């Protein structure tokens, strides 16, 4: 009796449409690309509906960054493999990605062949880290108790609110997106500022940029 070989299903998340299309073209001969989304919130929704085997995602994406989106997806789909594809070479960001459940961390500066290699390794159950990121530093940071820059001091909901505020949305607009009351957004904002010892909106924006939530 013959068994048909199942083709791994891949979901791509990147706010640069040309790059997302290039990834799709690169992977399609070997994998089934089930969807392409351009922001982190859409990624969580699409992943829940499509249930891919592998997700290729950027760190910085609008509405919900890749680190937070990836963590949310892993909570819903523990077996999904996350392949981060990013410009960020910083070892602490790479360590944070693996702490959130990444299977691979690939740099956009590298060739398509490296991305394909990483996806293949992940599909086989292995992990992958781009050679351009210092492995020893990543391992050292992974062994530290806390996450990125006080990361674990704020909740997932607070992180969502922080990114949307940092992108320039008003408290009312954030409340509409998250389906909460504006007062709830205000409470979380000032609670975060108190916890992180931040006194101004400008400092809050800088904190969001440091955590790869929004572009500089």
C-alpha cells in the first residue's frame, strides 16, 4: 500500500509585499504556500484558520510585531514551526525569537538558498541560526532568566497596546481594534509607564522601537 507524501504547508508574514512574493516563488516548488499576510494581527488570524506546518515571519510588522505574534500563534498551535526572516542581526533579538518559540532565525541580507536550507532543516525537526549572528552570544542570552529589555514585566495585552500606541493610534482607535474600552487602554498605558519607569510618551516610543515593535 502506497502512502502519498504530504507537502509541508507554509504561511508567509511580511509587510513588504515584494519580499513576501519572492519567498512564495522560492518555496512553491517544494512546499505548499497556503497564504501571505502583511501584519502580525492578520498572521494570528490566518494561522488559526489555516493551521500551517511552518510560518515564515518578520520581526517588525505593523499592528502586532513578529515576536508577539509568533508567541500567540505558538500558544494556539504548539507544533507549528516559526522561521524568523529579518534584517535584525542583534544577538539579543535572535535569542528572544528562540525564547518565544522560533525554530530558525534567518537574515534578509542572505541568499534565498539559505532561507530554503533553514526551512528544510526546520521541516526535518532541526533548528537553524544564520551564521551572521553570533551563536555563542545567543546561547548565553538564552540562558538568562529575563527576556528582552524588561520584556517579561509587561503582559501580552500591554505589549499589543504599546505597539499600537507607538504606531500613532489614539487610545480610542486602539480600543476599537482590541474591542476594549478606551479607559482600559489608558489604564494599561499608565501601568506600563509606571512599571517601566517611563515618564513621557517619547520614552515609551523609544522602548517600543528597542523591542522591534515599530520602525525608527
